[in-house]
C-alpha cells in the first residue's frame, strides 16, 4: 500500500509541477520552456499514424517485471522480416524476443547508465543537483539496463523535475531517429561502449521522504531566484586581461578588470595583435535591449581604451571569433537568433565590418570556431538538435575546402562530444604546441560555472579525439559564480568571469 501511495504522489507531483512550470513560463515570457512543456502529457493515437500493427501477448511474471513471448508471437514477427524492434515500455524481456530480429531490441534508458539506473526519468538528477542528466540507447540483453550501450548523451539538468524530463525525452528522441537512420545506411550496429562495473543502487519510485526533500530543495532554489529578481540581480559578466607570458602561465587573480558600464556587461573576449597593438573584441550586452553587439577595446600595459562598436545587428551577437584567411580578417560571431552561421569581413580595422557570406543556413548553432588544419578548413560549433534552446550539450565538427564554403561536410561521429559539462566552446587557441579548445563547464541550473582547456589530439575526416589539459574554477576573484571564455595572443591573455549583481549599475 505504501508503494502505491508513493507512486501516486510522484505522478501527481510531476503533473502538478508541469502545470505550474507551464503557467510560470508563460507569465515570465519564457517561450522556450513553454514550447518544451507544451503537449508533454498529451496522448497520441496510433490511428493518426497509420502504421501496420501486430498484436502480441506476452506472459508476464507474477512480480510484473519479466516479459516472455509465446512461440506464435515470435513466428509472427519473423514472417514480417523486421530488422529491429524498439521497446516502448518497461520490464525485462526474456527469451527469443531478444534475438528474433537481426539487430535485436533497442531501448532508451533515460538516465546515465553508469550512475542512474531505474526510474523515474529525470528526477534523481534534480534531487541530487547533478550538473547534467544523461540518456543511453542500448541493445537489450537479459539484464535490465545492462545491455550494449550504442549511444549516450548528457544535457544540462533543468531545475524542475517535469521540465528536466521533458527536455530529456525531446533530446533523446532525435538521436534514436538518427541511430536508426545510421543502421539503415550502414547495415550494421555501431560499436558498443566498453562496459564498466555498476556500483550504484537501482533507483525506484522515490519514497515520500525523498519527494519531500525534492520539494524542499526545489522551493529553496526557486525562492533564491525570485529574491534575485526582486532585487534586480542576475549573473553579470565582466572581462579581465593579463599582459606578459604564455596562457599556460596565467595567474588569473592578477588580471586587470575592464569596468562594465551601467546596464551593460562584457563577455566572450577574443584577441588579435595588429600593428604592434592588442585589440580585444567582446560581446557587449545591453539589458534594456535584451541583446548583444560586438564592441572592441584597445589593451595596453597602462590600461585600456573603449574603441566603440564593431558590429551590430537586429538580433543578438556574441562570441566574436576572429581568424585570418586569404589576406583578410574575418569574424564568425554567434548568430543563432538569425538561424544561421555567417562570416563578416573587416573592411576598415577595427570598427567596420560587412557581411561576407552566410555559410550555413537553417541551423540553431552557437559559439562557432573556424580554423585551418592539415590542408582543410574545420568548424567546431554547438548545435541545438532538438529545438529546446540547448547549445551546451553537443559539439559538432564539419570540414570544407574553403573557409567560406556553403557546403560543410558533417563529421561521421557528430556530435563528437555530447556532454553539457564540456561540449560548449569557450574559445580556441592555436600555437606551436597544437590545437586547444576552450570548453565551458555548466553547473546545475548555472550557465558557465567554469571552463577548461582540451588539446585536440586527433582531427580528420573519420576521427576526433581530445584530452583535457586543465579545468578552471571561478575562484580567482571574490564572490564569483562563473567563468567561461579564454583567449590568448602575443603575450596577452583575456578571460571573463561572472558575479551576481544589480543589472542597472
């Protein structure tokens, strides 16, 4: 009886929270959260799909966990020459059903299979304040949740159970489709991930005590956000710089801070050395307009100079990545609100830039870096595959023969990194020791909680491999809550950091 009550409470909690989150999102104008939650609990009729149906009758164990199928059911499946089965429920499948199709039975596990096995999906990560929530797609074996993992990914954990589960389902569904398409093209399953011992419990319906703990922690988290809103506070970014030395020798606490102007903040710094001087291009965000433009600063040993706006559009701009090609200087800023990736060419340094070309259309991509390596041009970018506003989880690689090509070839292993704790770009450093990708580390409901640097060890048309060099925490100044971008050029290092501050100062 107690377990029935616990299950009923968690179901009620999910639906009540979904309704609250939906109404709150609409009231606060958060259209992205509203769209994620919209229709999440709606039932869909198979009559609307028009697929052929095959009815089978499993024999279910007394405990309700084990499913076995009769020989007549197995024969009926065999006569249809089905390549693969997709499990859309729960329970442990036993017997010939696991091998009746050439590619077996594929199934989701909406949790990080190395840490969270069980249910309910997306709940435990929120309760434990995990920075990311994982999912796997596996070929089932006789051991529940212990099959061959064919694909895995991690997205940033949303602060509420219902929203976290909705984001997880919407993201995972995209990659099941892609996995099936890949199997159809190649005629084989992808290689399975290596298996490791599982040393965590099997998670089941949360107890009443655990549900109360969740409500308490969520209420405390929400009250803090409301209090900051009342005080007019938010995560506010700033930029600092260090003159002299290599980026590996940087001591961040010695950095010189560039002062934000009232109602604005600076972030995403990128350096270039021109005519014996250092110039820093930054995202210049205005709270009143709700969008960023690209501004430029002159940095020197005695201080810095505000050189004004370099680029402004009707949509948000940030991450002003700079590179040189064919004798010209180009910028590839973040333009995901425009739904494309575009290049701007400098026609009068440093303040005059003109649109050169849109190189990728109809894509929601952020923080793009473009560089030349081994005779090809490469693009590293963060794509929101599921349309849920998540640019933090997926790192995609493309290559082309020209820097401004409109036909970028996707890497066969995309996304080459699928983890909100290290996928999003925070800069790019190319020096005599190799290629180094700065990556962001997202925290629980915290954007840009930290950053790290990874060396790109292997990059070609078939492989991508990187290894982490270091992680950088926001501890170098007082009261920091984030740091997420780093750039270096000719003895100068710049980085950004965040505090919770009043936005009108």
